[in-house]
């Protein structure tokens, strides 16, 4: 399953070990993100480390794993879709994710409930919905 992964999902996985982290490394998902994504992690590294049980070495190791799992898409490949995405994105800060989803004909993985509001063009999956959809855990 091809998905655009929102930064909030990665922050969640870094802060708390669990099913989100399992999904991120699952071979059932093909993950993509805009190029600024890992810059965000560097920017908020200290905050993440304060909120988590991970030390800096563990944080860096997990970040390297994520870099292997997530395909980064350059901004220049996303820019042609910004105008269309701007019309459907409920939050201007998330327009880039919608543009990437349009560019790749993909859905978005985000736990931000607002992204589902007011638009029906892009399917937004929460972590819980993905767990059920990918059958990661048996219920």
C-alpha cells in the first residue's frame, strides 16, 4: 500500500514504541514524504528526546531506519500540484502532503483528524485504521 506519511506519525513512533513503529517498518507499506520531513526531526530532536525514553543514540538509530523505509520526494516534483492541493487541504501547513498525495496518486497516513474534514479527494488513514487495514495485528 502506497502512502504519504505525515510528520505527526513519525513523531509518535519516536516518542513511544508500539504499533506505529511496527507499521513504519512493515513491508506492507510503501512510504513517501516531502524532503523537509527529516529536517523537522532535527529541529525538534531535543523536544522528542525529553518526551521519550530513548537516548540520543537510539533516536539516531531509529531515524536512520526511517530514512531507509521512507522515500523522500524532492520539492520540485511536488510544486506542480500545490495549487490543486491548496484547494482541498483543510490546513495550509499540510498542503505539501496533499500535493504529494496528488502527485503520487496516493493516500495519506496521519493522525490529524482535521485532514479528513472538508475534503473527499484524498483518503486519510489514522494509525488505528491502517493497523486494521494491513492486518498487522489480529483481533
